[in-house]
C-alpha cells in the first residue's frame, strides 16, 4: 500500500497534479488538509471497462455512513469530493484509504489528490 502525493492548490494559480498509477489499495496522507476542500481526481484510461473506486470509511464520527463507492466510466475522468475527514480519515494512521475494484485493469487508472 503506497501513499499518494498530495497537491496543494494555489489561489489564482496553476499546479501540476501528482498522478499516481492505480493499485489495489493506496492511502492519502491527510496532514494539513482542510475538509470540504479536498478532492480525488480519477482518470480511467481503459477503453472498454469502467473502474470502481472505493473510499473506505475511517474511524471518525461519520464513519458509520460507510464507504463511498464511485464508478468511473471507461475513457473518462471524474472528480470525487469534497471529502470529509469525519467520514473517511483513519485517526490512528492519519490517512484515508482508497481501493480500486472491478474488471478494469488497475494500472489503467490514474489518481490524483488535490486540496485547497
């Protein structure tokens, strides 16, 4: 399980997204991230199959809502968020866990995390 690289947005500016090749499981370090200003960008380059992205419930007060499962169609990109640490953050590790599932080839999925 690898940590994704966070990208901090710049007001009235441009940043380069740090895309990560998909893996069965990856984590997002949450230190310094503001709730309701955090987004996961998913790009599915598979030309035939949708990708299933699961943001795992953490240990916060809203964790009982459960995991968030999103399907990203083939050859498309999507933005998931804003993300809420009270639902998704594992307080013991300080990270949010993201898994990829489905019949698509995981390496055809690229992920980026951006926050303001």
